[in-house]
C-alpha cells in the first residue's frame, strides 16, 4: 500500500470513528431520537471497520476500489478537525435537538462522507467494490435520512 493511500485510509477511518463518537453523544443526550442516532453511529462504526480491515489485510492495488476514498486528503483532515472541535464544544455546551440534526446534516454533506455515498452509488468496477457495497447495502444516504427524519419529526432545518 502506498504512503498516500495509507494516509487517506487513516483519515477516512478517523472520519468514520469521529462521526460515530458524535452520533453516540447525540444518542446519549436526545432520548426522543436515541434509536435514530444509535443506528447512525453503528453504521459509521461499520464503515470504519470495513476500512480498518483493508488496513490490516491490504490487498493488491488493483483489488482495492480506486474510488473508495476521497481524493482530497486536506478536506478529510479539515472535517476531522471540525468534528473533534464539535465534540469538545458539545461536552461543554450541548447543542439543541435541532442544532444536532443540522450539524449532522452538514457533516454528512462534507467531502469524506458524501464521497463514501458517491462510491456506494457508483457502478462496481472491481471485486472489492462489490464486497464493500454488499456489506453496506443496508446503509442509505445519511444526509437524506437526516432530512427525512427532521421532516417527519417537525425539526426545523435552517
């Protein structure tokens, strides 16, 4: 595995784990939405686990899905920094329910997360692409799910 791919993989794993941590905090703070946040956290954890498996058992370059990771490493780093700051701020001053949903939506639209959804929606071009997609078939577009949940539960989007 190239050093560049390793860095992308590390930041992508970090992104998924950071989102899982944030969503777990939301799960703990918003009893009305705990099932929703728990599902989201577990799906993010699942994404991280898939990426960690590649790190632990690297495949030949042609086996690894070329379009799985976001191409802009700096956007992944920036998003990870932002999530870490949000987690620290949330511990000090919890967000409102609406702010939590709006924050989650914005993060899901960030480069790394929206890229993962684009990968899931893209045509399969390798054996490993099919494996990743099959393992994630239950995961739907998180941003769309957040908006739908907000609408059904009358949570205003700003």
